[in-house]
């Protein structure tokens, strides 16, 4: 019943954005073993905004490369195909919602700050644990609450009711969503990820970041984003839609195998990383 209801909501949102063709084309090329860095660079450089966005990112303090990277090919060689795809996917998704959210700029920016904080935190935690897919974790962190953005922009009346309930009862947003909608931002996020044909890893993280023990095959990634969400809330980076910090899932903690003494270092590193990723928050078209 709930599944049918949420699918109807998604299908009714006719103006829900779709991924740009160029991002889909880039994904196809990355998955093609015969594709070269030059092939990929040619497609990216056909889009001036995408090119500017990529070069600003790789030259930001978030990466901290000692020399300026002036070409797309150079960025691809340094970061690798998967990392480039994931960075462009992240910035393209941010751009999809940017114009739509101008009237709700304050709340939208707070939501995106939280999402960016989680992206940085997931990458930091992953690298600390030796996970070699840091860019994938970055995307997973960025997208984990995408369903909340959809609620805010496309279901404004319901969103207002949810936030009122959050304030009135001082509960997590997910609790208020269940009461108002009978479904959650995880349900919306899962269907949006499927609409965009995102990798299963991202879909699992979006769906289960509040319950990592349910993740099918991607338990570490989901546990990482679960902890990232908690640490970013504790650091008060952005706004997750409520004023509470979720309880740390016992299974997630066991999966990660961290010590309590690691948390202070991780939080310091996350704060530093978030300070260097502000290029995500600005639009390269604004400076043209």
C-alpha cells in the first residue's frame, strides 16, 4: 500500500528533474573499457559550465593539489574515470535543484550544507578506514537526504506540516514524515535514484542510512554515511530538518570497527574538509 502511494507521488511530480544527457553519456563512457582520457575529456569540454565546474573543484583546497590543473584531461588522469564521473554527477544533481529552490533559498542552502557536510564526512571516514572509493562515498553522502529536498520543493504543504510537527514534538524528521505522509524521505530518495538509474550502491545507502543493518551488499558504505550524518549533525553543519541527533546504530558501529578515540580526529578532519568544499555552493555560471 505504502509503495503504491509513494510511486503515485513520484509519478505525479511531472517536473521532477532528470539527469542531463551529458552526465548519462559520461557514465556510458566511464563504463566502456575502450574509452580513453581524451575521449572522456572531449565530451566534458563540449559543455562549458561542466568544464568550469570540474576545474574549480579539482583546484579547490578540498583536493589540495600542489600545482594548478588547467585541463580536463589532466584532471581525469589525476583523479581517474570513476572519480570524475562521481564529481560531475554530484554537481549536476546540485544544479538540478538550484533554480527550483531559489524561493526557499535559506532552508535549501541549509539542507545542502548538511548534505555537503555528509559528503565530506563520508569521504573522510572512508579514507580513514582504507576504503578506496572515496568519491563514491562522497556522492552517497551528498544524496542520502535527496528525498527531503524533493519534499521541500515539490510537496511544500506536506513539508510545512512535517516541519511543524518536528518543532511541536521535537522528533526526528523521519518520525514526522511517517505520521504526515506514511512514507519517508528514504522512500522518495530510493525511487528518485531508480528514476535516474543510479548505481545500486547509492540506492541502498539512500534507502537504509537510518538502518544500515538492512543494506543489501553495501553495509560498510551505508554504515559510513550513517555515522557521517550523526557527526555532521553534532558539528552543526547545515540543517537535517530537525534539531536532534539520531542514535548511533549498534550494527553500524560494529561494521566500521572504530574506536571512540577516533571520533575527535574524524570530526576535526570533517570540519577542515567542509571549509574547503565551498565551491560546490556557488554556480560557475554566476562568474561568467
